[in-house]
C-alpha cells in the first residue's frame, strides 16, 4: 500500500511538469524491492498509462506540434523496440539504469536556459538529422532501461535551441508514450514479465496523472524538481550499490 501511495504521488508531481514518471516509477519500485527483471516492463507499462492521459490533455489544449513530434518519434520507435528486445543481465541493467537515474536527477536540478534563437518552424540551428539522432538515442535508452526518454529529450531540445520550454513540454508526453509502447512490446517479446502488482500500479499512475495539476498547485516547479531529484538520486545510488 505504501508503494502504491508513493507511485500515486510520483505520477502527480511528474504530470505537473509534463513528464510521465518513468524515472520516478523505477525509483520507487527499486527502493520497494520489486525484482530487477520486472522493473523495466512494469515501468514502461506505467509510462503508457500515465503518458496516454497527459498526451490527451495536451492534444485537447492544442499544445502538441505533431510535425516536430514525428521527426523525433519516427527514428525513436524502432530504437526503443530494439532496446526492449535486449535483455541485459541484472548486473549490467542495474549499472546502466542507476547511472541514467543519476543523470536524470542532475537534469532535474540544473534546468537549462532557453537559447536566444530557440523556436521557429524547425529552429534555424536544428536539422532533421539532429532531431533524428536525438530521437534514436532517447528511444534506445528508453527501451533498455524503462525510462520514457522525455527527461532527456526536453532538456536537450532547450539547450540546443531547437524548442522553447513550452514546446519541449508539449513534445515530452507523446514522445514518452510512443517510446514506452515500443519498448514494452520488445520487452514482453523477449520474455520479461510485468510485476504482479501492475494493475494496482497502473490505476494509481492514471489517478496521479489526472490529479497532477491540482495536487501540485501550492508547490513551485523548482521545489517539485528538487524533491524528484532527491528520490531519483537515492534510487540510482541504490541500484548502483546492488
């Protein structure tokens, strides 16, 4: 029950900053003792649930640039599927995912500044090849680890000046949704299984995503990011110490 409540809170605060919660889901499940071989598929499946709701909300609000999303997602989806098919040994998985969680925690604390040339149809310093490389890398990491990829893509787009903060946030949830579906498909085909508690975890992930904005109105975005960074850092260190 404590794990479910923690996942509910994680889903809510991640939704408030345009993310699905993959890093947080992995963090809570790792700390609560979910078996390593169930972490990746379960986190990806929870990403699908949470990001599907957030994507629908963003679409209704007209905040998704579908052309830019396609530029990222078309190369990302097969990469995520391939990553999902690769079943890393427990030792390698904990090392890779632990390191990625620490990187994600750092990105949450050190929020990038928008480049002065950011924005535009496909910002003048961006190229289709650049977006494709970024999408491919994020997709592969997503499939391998169970992290949706948005936590890496959004800061990269902002730092490179390829999108403004609002635009990057609008791309994150649908990008995570596509990656997570592809990665989950690969993981299940490789023989990995969801945690038995997944139905409960999925329900609280959806509820958290729905309550996200209301639940976090009294907290600043900076405070939310610091709390999440702390949780994710602890999980990353725990995985690396296994």
